[in-house]
């Protein structure tokens, strides 16, 4: 499923999204709001093992 609106696009994760995921997930603000679901710092290895799943 691919959902497009004026400010965002929601689509299934692909391997090519990994670098963007790491860049945006490696945020202390994200971690503070999801302390039980996200490691901090968030690394390539975290993305590789699917820690974005929570």
C-alpha cells in the first residue's frame, strides 16, 4: 500500500530505505518518546536487524 498526502508519503519499507531510517531514527527525541522500542544511538546494525519494528 502506498498512501500520498500533501505532507507525507507512507509506503512499505524497502532495503534501500535503510540509510534514511538510520538518519531519522538516530534522534534523541525519537528515543525519548519510544524508550522501550528504539535503541539510542540507532545504527546501521539496528536497522539491519529490524529494530524499527519496535
